[in-house]
C-alpha cells in the first residue's frame, strides 16, 4: 500500500518460458474478476512496476524473480598458483575488500561481484534471451573463503533472479530446461568471477 494505492505482486510458475506476457494475461483476468467484487477499484496499469522488470531492486533480491541459483566450486591450491597465478589468501582478501566491502560502501544493489553482468550478457546474447533482463538477472553476490586447512578456495555465486526462457519446453514437467539454462548462466558467472576478479 502507498496511500490509497495498492501494488500487487503475483507469483506463479511459467515452466520453461520467461512468461512475462503469459503472466500479464493472467493478471488481467484476476483484475477483471476483482473488479466484479470491487466495482470502485480503478485499475491504472496491469504492471505497477512492483514486478521490477528490467531494473535492479531489493524486492527481486529478496523474493527472487525467474530462477534462484547458487553455484559453488572448490579450486585446489595448485590450480590457484599455476593457472590463476595467485594465492587463496590474496583472492579471498580481494573479494572481501572489492566485491563485498566496496560494493557496500557505494550502496550497490545486487552487485556484490566483480563483473557478473558481463558474463550474463554474453550467455544471454548466445542463447537469444531478452538482453534487457540482464539487469535483474545479474544480481549476484560472490563469496570466497579458504577451506581444507586454508589450502583450497571455496567460491560461490548466489543469483536470485535469473530470467531465462527455453524454446522447446519439456512437455512432461515444464521448467527443467529453463532451470538448467539458469544453472549454466550461474556457472559461467562463477567462472568469470574466478578468472577476472580484479
């Protein structure tokens, strides 16, 4: 509620589709139904922007929108040294000071990472996704910590609102194809966070 205005957020499953058009049609039907019970209700817009489509928002970080994915990996000390040319303590410190602390200082909204949006954009372009939905799909917090007595690196990305669709939906159980694509987006973001943290 804001004054005498009501902003509603509808939650539903859209299977392998991103589903914004499908949801809009369903919302219109719900609003038509409610208009019968509340004839004085003025519907200003089907979307009151509470969906937070194509913009960063706290509501999408907290409630999610699209697919919520956490991806993690353990990187061995030898790979850190030989491939990444760094150490576990150095990368953990960099992540804490840059991705977490600095992002908090500037008031970042969903951007507690090095460059997740670059990777999300690349995957979206390659798979024909709506590139404008990179904004909320790039909400990402990158976490790093030393594990196995400080020798190895545990890295994870948490991405609460990856918005993708998959043409050729799974007919038996709609949704797994889009979930798999979301996992690929998150895994790619994790690889990007690991390979280019500076």
